[in-house]
C-alpha cells in the first residue's frame, strides 16, 4: 500500500486538481480549490482530491472525489 497524507488544498494545487477532475470526467464547473482536500504522496505530489461543498449552515456535501488511476 502506498503511503499518503491528506491536507487542505493550496492554491498551487489547483492545476493538479483540475487535471484529476478532467481525467475523472467530472463536471469542472464551479471548482474552487479552497473547498478541496488533497491526498499527496511522500514527495508532495497530488494523487487524489475531494471537494467539501457547503449547502446551508450545517450541511456539507462530499463531492468531486477522484484518485489517480495508479494509486487506486
């Protein structure tokens, strides 16, 4: 099993997030890097991501989940 860690996305991660979203054939409309959590390998490369979208005051939706095929 590959080691990875999760962290909040940074603005510099947005190109990697956008590429993963495209590869996963997920609708790219309305992407906001500030709502993403990313999975990174030991070298800091983004290998997966997920978006946490707010809906009202107390409801959060886990959306736009995608993992690089080599890490599934």
